C-alpha cells in the first residue's frame, strides 16, 4: 500500500467535508429563518396579551366605570344641547332668510 502524504490526506478530507459543510449551512439558514419568524410571532403575541391584560385589569377598577358613565352622559347632554341650539337658530326668521339667499346664490352658480 502506498502511503499518502499529510498534505494529500488533508486535501482529500477537506474535499469530502466541503459538501457536508454546504449542506450544514443551508440547513442552518433554513432553521434560523423559521426560528426567527417564530420568535417574532411569539413576541408580538406576548405584547398583545400584555396590553389586553393590562387594559382589562385597569378598566376593572370602579373609578374607570364611573369615568366611562360620566363621559357617556356628558356626550349625551352636549348632543341634546347642540340640537336645541340648532333648532332655536333655524327657527330664527333672519337665519332662515340668510340660508335661503345662500342657497339661491349657490344654485345660480
């Protein structure tokens, strides 16, 4: 048997290792992309759940239910007051005349 030199043995093993190295890199990149996506989705899910839980816990306090009720009542009161003001304003004869003139001028153009 012929003995190979150290250099030839090294080159022979290097040539045999290169395809396995390429396969390893391809598999590594595929797995890292999949893991990266899973980590991203899990962080997004955790953030959404944390926000939901925090808002549910905070809004469960009685103070916030009273604030919600007061806000609702103030919006209803404002809408009723605005409606009454508009009715009173539209019933004014001078305003009716001005609106009529504005509509007629708009129709002429």
